[in-house]
């Protein structure tokens, strides 16, 4: 198997409560050709002390002010040197120690531009609240409200060079807009890895209030119109409806 280099980027700011778990899940991976980049937004809690505890396992640590999570992701992408780039948020962690080896094997076998998989939302006790099984992508699925979980999204570094970085003007939908741009608008070669890749803590900025939820819908709509969704209003309605079947009862 070709020894693909994976650049993994974690963006942090005052993530002291969860960052250790995230980093340990990276260290536990059985695939070792990994460049691990942590972009810290000048944390004021004990985040930097935690990073220092694991510094021998981290390739680059940059702690400086940024203009938000997507600006920090873009900075990480710009210094990344891997063949493949993925993100692992500071409050998320890998579901098993074979995730990155499965990612590398799939890219080698399929020669895809983009890969995504499955995700589980968990509460503070580690209990699964929502089970996001993405399913195989077919072109046009975004028109019906489909999208993959961004924490499982990996793509070739050259794709960022060709199609651009995260665009902060889309607010909390900047990750959705990028995936739309890569997969739907530019028809990148996509592979679905049918595997639970990431466990994600419940919550999130876009869902903290009705005001934030409406702002998120507005950003979604803007992203859809920019990237050629046929019926944006229908897609806006279908997008949250798809989540209903993912919840564990």
C-alpha cells in the first residue's frame, strides 16, 4: 500500500475539558504516517498545558489570534504537507484506533478525491444520542437535503489548491458550503467509507438558540444558491428532516 501522508488538523480555543481525549485518540491510531497540526486561538484556560503534555506527538502547534474556526482551519491547511487532509475538532475523538489506516487504505484502493464516513453523537457520559449513517453519495443528493458529516470528511490536499479553502462568509455553514463546492458543484470523485469514524459531542454553536438556528438556515441557503442547488427551499426543508431517523430512541 502506498504510504500516504495524512495531515490532521485540530482547531482549539479554551478546549481544556476535551482536548486531551481528542489528542489521545490521535496517538492511539495504528497508522503513523500522520502530520498532526493543532491551531490554537490563543487559549486562556489550560489548553496549552495539555498540548504541551503531548508535544512529542504533535507536528505543529500554532497559538495565535484568529478570526474564527474556519480561519484557523484555513491556516492549518496552508501549512499542511500531507497527501490527504482531514479535521478533528477538539471536543470530538476517533471511534477506534484504525480510522486513519482505513482512510489511507480507501484512498489508495479507490483513488478518490474525497472520502467521508459515519459519525455518532454522544453525550457527556459517552452514550450515543444520534447515529449518522451517511450512505453512498450519488450526484444530486444535495438537492434533497443530503450531506455527509463534516468531521468524517477527508480530501486530497490538491483539491484545496484547485477549488479553494473554507469561506468564512458562510458562517456556521462554511463546512457545508465547502463540501457542496467540492462534491456537488465540481463533481469530485467521492468514496463512502461505511465505518463509524468519529464520536462527536452533542451541541454546537448553530443549535444553541432559535436565533442561531435561523442564522444557520440563512447561511445554508446562501451556500445552496452559490453552488447550484436546484430547489434551495426544498433542500432547506429536507435537510433537518433527514436527522429525525438518526436519533436513538
